[in-house]
């Protein structure tokens, strides 16, 4: 957890120097995805996409984020199913 927080802190410092730093936006997005803070990850990733819409790494990360969100939804559905269908 601390490494992700440090990554976010350092990358935000880089963004203060260059608000269009793809590397910083990308790293922040990965850190937030790794901490399952998907809304924040999406915000930074969308900013990166707006700057470089054809960047393959960004597109790949967007797909990973979509899969992570979908997996979380499936896990929540299973949890709710078990909670409400106990016999």
C-alpha cells in the first residue's frame, strides 16, 4: 500500500511540473487500479487518453481497468447472492 501511495505522491509532483506527463498519469492510474480505487484510476487514465489517444500502453491499461471493474462487479454479485440466499 505504501508503494502505491508513494507512486501517487511522486507522480502528482511530476504533474505539477508537467500537467501532461503521460508517464505520471499512467503510473497514478495503475496505482489506483491496484488499490481497487477504480473511479480515481479512470479519471487519470481518461486524462492520459485525451492527451495521447493512440498510445498502446494506455489502451492496454484501459482494458485492464475495465476487466478489473467487471471482476469486482462479479465478485459483488456472488457475495450478495450468498448473503440473500442462505438457507
